[in-house]
C-alpha cells in the first residue's frame, strides 16, 4: 500500500517553499524537459479534478505568484511552452522562476484535491490486486478518458501514441500526484523534474 508521510511540523510559507526550490538550478537543456513534465502534471490534475485555468490563477494569487503568472494569457503561454504541444504562437522559453511557480501551483492544487487523488490511488491498488482493468472503476475510467482525450487534443504526437501508453502515463502521474499533494510535495516534484530531465 502507498502511504503518505504526515508531518506535525509547521507548514512552510510560500516564501520558504520558493527558497527551497532555488537551491538547485536546472541548466537550459533541462528546462525544456521540465516544461513538458510540468504541463503533464497540470494536465493530470485537470483530468482528475476538473481544474481549469481559473483555479490555477487563484492558486497563483494565494501563493503570491501573480507577478510571475498574472492572467490567463500568461498561463496559456507558459503551458504552450511545452515542446510537445501543438500550434505555434506560444512562447517557447520558460524561465526558471516560471518553472518554480508552476511547481508550487501544481502542489498547492494537488493538496487541495488530495481527497480525490487518494480515492483514485486506493481504487487503482484495489483493481491491481484483483487483476482488473483500471478503466472498469468509474473514477479511474473517467480520469483515463479525460486525460487521454485532452492529451490527444493538445499534443503533437497524438496519432502515434497508443491508448495503452496514455493509460500508463495517466496512472503514473496519478501516483505522482499523491506524493506531490503531501507536505514537502513541492521539493519532491522539483527534484523529480530535475532528475527526469537529465
């Protein structure tokens, strides 16, 4: 069973969380990969919890990140900077501060929706133990469908990606979200992004 560590320590403030993320700097090549990874984390949250740009902007306001992500257009440009996405016109450069902002927003939203994330992961464990297909559980089926449809709508390589690959990606991101929703999730996500982008 997946267990989440609970901390009795005081929760870090947005400023201290930001400072924790400044301790390790990605190089420019890593940033490209980080853009794609972060966009997928947000896509998984959208698919599972029905989160839209409004919720992301509210999170930015709560975390005092309006200077980095002031409005829908800025948010859209950041999401469009994912090299996997379709379409031109999006800004292709994501700076480190914007990447950190998206990490904090992703973890803040994951924490807000921790209950549905936990429910989905518990269901996934159950169907795995019973050797059943994940999509047979309503919550997981809806999530996988929403994730796959949105991915195919937005990403360049949609025609080359099989349903199985998208299902595996959706389920992996779901388990990741559980960890990102826990105390210290922002550190875990930042380190995971740096690690995967080597």
